[in-house]
């Protein structure tokens, strides 16, 4: 049975690279930035969940108005820790986005949100550990696997420390931000943590990170 499962798993995995790049790209949802348009959004750059792991699936963002908004419609899922709750949003297709450090959380667990809905304010909250120097949102990308048996991959992260998010969860379902487009900006990771670039798709303008994105109206 194990062998059959392994072969099946291998066959499923093989389907992914076999798909043409355009199909894979089309599969990625039309995310916005997690901020209202028409303002500057500063970024400390692209990094891994912890700043030391390998999958660079996170970026620190600070919109000028300090308000964090859903970049795409979805369902709010609170993750509970000893230090409080933090917010993730589940989108169609298994995509999940995370919003660590939020203060003044403006949504409730299980609530459906539209793109642009206010989630809360940038902050320094550390409900499951980690660190923060200066109010921002630590925005993270994952793709859950509904068929997975592990709670990490299935997305049940109650009580999971930020350290385990950076290791077990990131390895299971973390998706690198590099090459993904949010609100018309295509992100590219750098060779170092907290670096990279954001390229405005419409003009080709390249902003080195850390840097400031002018989020068009
Ligand atoms: Zn961060």
C-alpha cells in the first residue's frame, strides 16, 4: 500500500512540472496588495517566515495608512496561540495568505471577506512568538493541500509556534513569492533575506527592496 501511495504521489507531483508555464501562471489568483490603492507601501523585503529558513514565502509591508486589507476574497481563519489570535485568509484553490503582527483585528473567525476588506492595522503583535521591530504586516503565502494528513499541510495551525510555521509549515505548504504578482507588482527574491525587487508590470519600473511601492489608485 505504501509503495502504491508513493507511486501515486509521484505521478501527481509529475503533473505539476509537466504543465506549461502559462497554465501554472494562470492558476495563480489575481491578488492585490494587502493595502488600499493610491498610497505608498513600504517594504522591508522578501524573506522566509523566520528570516533564516529556505522558502522565501513572506514579505513585510507597511501601507502609509497603516490599514491591512484582504488582497483577494476569501474566508478568515483565526489561528489561536497562547499570546492571542492571528489572521489568515483562505482563498479559492487552496491558496492561503497570512497577516502576522496585526493589531486591532477587524474581522472575526469564519467571516467571508471581499477583496479590499479591512483585516486590521499594522502592528507588532507576537501571538505565537517571533519578533517585530516597527509596526508592519508580515504577509505570507501558502498553498494548502486538502488531501494531506498532516495538520501543517491541511492548515490547522492552532497553537503552532512561529518557529514551527517557519520550519514544518513552510516546508509542507510554503510558496515562494518570487515570480508572483500582487497588485500589479511582480516580486523577485534576492540572494539575501530581506531583499529582492518588485517590478511594476505595467511600466517595467523596478523597485529594489527594502523600498517603497507606489500603489496606484
Ligand atoms: Zn516578516
